[in-house]
C-alpha cells in the first residue's frame, strides 16, 4: 500500500513546484494567453458584427431591388398601356381619314360622271337634232318636189293654225 500513498517530502516538493509553476505562468504566460483570447474574442465579435451589418445591407438592397423592380414593371405596364391607346387612336384617326378621303373621291367621281353624262346627253341631243334635220330635209325634198304637194302642205298648216 505504500506505493499508492506518496511521501510527505514528495507532496511538499510537488506543492512548491506547482506554486512556482503557477506563479511563473501567471507572470509570463497567462497575460499573453488571456490577451490573445480577448483579441480573438474581439475579432470574432467584429466578424459577427460585420456579417450582421452585411446581412442587413443585403436585406435592404434586396428590398430596394424588389421595390425598383416593381416600379419598373409598373412603368413598363403604364408605357405599354399608353402605347396601345396611342396606337388605337392613330388607327381610328387613320380609318376616319381614309373614310373621309374615300367619300370625297366618290363624291368627286359622281360629280365627274354627272358632268360627263350631261355633256354626252347634250352631244347626243345635238347629233339627234342634226340627224333629224337631215332626215327632214331629205323627206321634204322628196315630198315637196312638185307644186301640188307644196300647196297641200301649206293648206294643212293653215287648217292646223285655225284650229289651235
């Protein structure tokens, strides 16, 4: 059992070495170790703070991007709506102008047709009158070639004058 229980001298020397080691470590090693731990803790905290700020900035940027995207979509929709309205208005105006132009062309064509028709009618009447005169002249020459026929014609005209 003596092997399991250390001697009194050994315990004292171990206690002296332990106290000296603790004293040396407290003077030489603990301050740098504690300082390095504090620096590491501060750097970790700074990194966490930076990461938190970056995450907040990213969330803000994402929010701003979504807002800008929404505004851009609204602006695009507004521009498309205005473009459709302008296109419809231009189409309606073009149709109205085309209808007016077609009506004007039809009216001018009808007027030209009427003028040509009247001119043709006058020409036909003049030709019919000339033709009638030529026919009458030929008939008169043929029918009134004798004196007896001429007297009969004059007497017929006189009878017609008295009756009227």
